[in-house]
């Protein structure tokens, strides 16, 4: 079909980008000047610009174009004057308008959004081309474009995925699944609640996709033995509860999903290191919400699909025996790794450094071989999708596009407090993450949201936490997150079933976030 062909979808993406590029560019009237402490530029343009304000340290000042100046493109004019006056260190920053660089970024962004949604080419290739396009369009330089693909966040995510491979290889995942099954008994409903809530909470300390895969491996044989048919209400309840619970649980710590670490990294980047979320901080603020959301998600799905409570699962009597040497070593290494992450404030080593030391230890102790890593690690996801998302977010901030949208949306939240901003960012983030990778969603929203918070004198930590949690609710589309896609691949429910369930569950979970944040964060003194 023409409308689904790769050529048509690629042409559509490019056409949308061209349309955005041709739209009028708002210039604005105020411009921040840095790198000119002697105000030489102002002296040269004082007939066209007024001095609006000067920073407390005198390093930057703001110029406002005079209404009778006759300058049609004041930002471009200032840049030209800097070149003519040989003020090489001076830089112009648009405060209200959109710079030419930001306009090019938005055109590229429009193309990428269409490609993310329609997927005419693999997402990994689309993400890799982000770096190429950023350089080709002169939005950023070569070094900065590719540096994002090995950002400490990307390395951290790779470490988490490698440890998940090790845990699965030695059999700890199977042991976890059997432990849940034995405690759940034969009741279908009890079993589903046990395994989904158990693995949902476990997703806080392991990748949510890995937790979902473990759960399905334990579920499917029992479902088949019980005679649970695809597309029955019981099947829908079981196979949708698992990805929903794992996605919710993933927001409990920085390890649970790339979205969490990306949010923490952007907070630090965009505030110049003034605000930082450690492993302990994130867990303290988010774990209670994660536990509540996991339970609420499974409970909501029970009422949506009403499974057959008369069905009984067969008992599992398999004895896995004592822990093997490999299992013990893996448990010890994982425990030590988490301890280093929890104590980062004492030793100062980045999560990516201690994580890679842990990976080296797995190999040295014979738990993993290089073949285990390169054959099982999702390199495209770890390097390209997460790296591309980081590159996109950093470029959005550096180009000035984020600042422009922050000023555009500021009147909507001005004077309304943290809660209104929290709700708005949460809803937008939850919707955006359904049509693109959650790291990409965080990369698009945070560069806008953090300046908004700062303009409103709101602690930007609140917004980073909000987005890291809200982008866990990708429950409207199968492509929304990996757990959805993994569960759907077994065809026990239709994509419309997921959308129906998500449309009911997602608003409830967003409400839970607001309530937990209002109560728990107030107790902790964050709000």
C-alpha cells in the first residue's frame, strides 16, 4: 500500500521538515550578550538598541531593539556587528525569538518525530542519523554530536543491560520466577498479582524489558497448561498487567530505565551542575510512587478485563537446588555494584566508571565471556537510541530552541505554582512517550521544562523527577515501550486492547503521581 511504503513515509517526513523550515521565524526584541564585559557591542549599536539589564557579575547584559531602529532582523544584525567589530568572544542569545540555528533544529526535529512515529526505517538508524544531521545542518560541531553517543548515561545503561544478561545466564532470573510462582499458588488472579507486582518492583533494580521477558517465560507454560486462550479476558489481564507493572516499577531507581538516568543527567547539564540527583535521591523520591503505581496498574487491569477466577494453574514442583558458584558470585558482584552506586557521594566516582569496573569483574570471574555480551546486548538500543536522545536534548538547549519554547509557554504557568507545572509536564511527557523512545521524550521536554521551572522560581529537580516518572506510562501504543512490544509479540491480546486499557489506566496513574508527590515530597521538604 502506497501510504505505508518506506518511500512515501520518508518523503512525508522530509516534506514536514521543509514546511517547518519555510515558516516565518520570530525574531524577538531582547537579546542576551555574553563574552563582552566592556560592552563594546552596545557602544557600537546604541542608536538601534537600549541597554535593558546587566547581570550582577557584569559578565552578561541584555539589549532591547528600539521600535524606531529600522532593523528587521536584530539578532542577525547583532551577530554581523560582532564580526565587523572583531569581538570574537562575544555571543548573542535570543531571549524571546528563534535563532536561525534553533529554526534549523526545529525543522530537523519535525522530520525526526515523523520518523519516530511511522518507523519507515529502524529506530536505531534514525537515532544514529541524529548526529549526522546535527553536524550537516551546522547545529552543533562534530565532537559534541558524537560525544553524546558515549555520554556517561549511555555507558550506565549499557552496564545495566550487561548485568541483566549475567543474571539471566547464571539462572537467577529463573530462580526469581519460580520463587514467585511457589508463593502464588494455583489461583490465576493471585498468581498474576504476585508475579506482576513482584517483577514490577524488581524492575526498579533491573531493566524493565528484562523483567517483562522473565515474567512471560514463567507465565506462558502455565497459561497453556491451564487452557487460557488468546484474546480471552483472562489472557488480556495477565499479559497486559506484566508490561504495565514493569514500566511503572522501572521509575523506582536510576537503574530501572534510561528515562530516569537521562532526566537526572539533563537536570545536571541544564543547571550547570547546581542541581544533581544521586542514586539515593532518586530512590528516596520515586520508589514509593513506583510501588503504589505497580499495585494500582494491576488492580485497574483486573477491573477492566475481569479474568475468570475459577481457572486454576498447575502446581510447580521443580526443585532448582542450591545456589551455584556462578549465581553466588553474580549476586555478590551485583550487590557490590549497587553499594558503589549508593555511596557515590562518598567516593565521587561516576556510575558509569564503577559500572564498567563491575562488568570487567563479571568477565574476570568467568561469569560472562565477550561473546555473551556482544551477542545478547542490544547495541542499537544502548548506543544509538539512547545516544541519539541525549544528542537531541543537548542540541535543543544549545541551539536556543528550548529557551524559545520556555518563554512561549511561560505565561501559561506564571504564578500558578509547582503543582500546575508538574501536572502539565507530566501529561505532556506521558503522551509524548507513546510515540517515541522515552529517552527521546525526556530529551524533548526537559530542555523546555527546566528553564520554565527556573523562570517560575521552582526547584527544577521536581520537573526532572516528574518527567522521569511520567514517561514510564507509555500505555497507549504497542510501540510505546519495549515491555509492550515484548508482551504483544505473543499475540494474546490485540493492540486495541492495550490502547483501551492504557486510556483508562494512564490518567489514574498520573493522578497517583500528583497525590504521592504532594504528600511524600512535602514530607521530604522538596515541595
